[in-house]
């Protein structure tokens, strides 16, 4: 089931560059995943209004996904898609084998 790869992007600290401007550092950790578009009626209505798709992303329970993380799909059908993840992880397998994350596309 976990047949694509996502990068879990975590914001780091802010640092000043040589010109005194603030820059954000981002840490990326790759993980196996499965990415599916949410086809519920509510999600379809949200997409019509905002032009943003809603995704369900399944990752192994060993993956650490911080509250403020974004997910970048690096392989598979949705390659290049950036997803803002919802902090609530759900254990849909019932055996703590993988987590389901919901998120919306970043345009």
C-alpha cells in the first residue's frame, strides 16, 4: 500500500544571512507513503470553492510528523504536490501500523 515517497518538511529556526535578512531553515525527511484524493462530498465542495484538493496521506507509524509539517510528494501520481497536513493523526488500521493524515494542497 505504501508505494510512493513523500518528504516530511519541518520548519526549523530562523537565521540571518550575510545581508542581515532572516531566512527559514527547513528539514526534510523521506518516508514511504500512500497518497489519495479525498472524494467525500465535503471535500469536493471545498475544492470547488478554493481550487485546493484535499488529500489523505498514509505513512508508517514510525514516521515522525510534527504539527506544523508539510508533505511534499516526491514520487507517484501526485509528484510535486505540496500538502499542509492537519496535526491530527488517525490510526485507521487499528493495529498501529500506519497513520492517516488529512491535508490540503498548497497552491
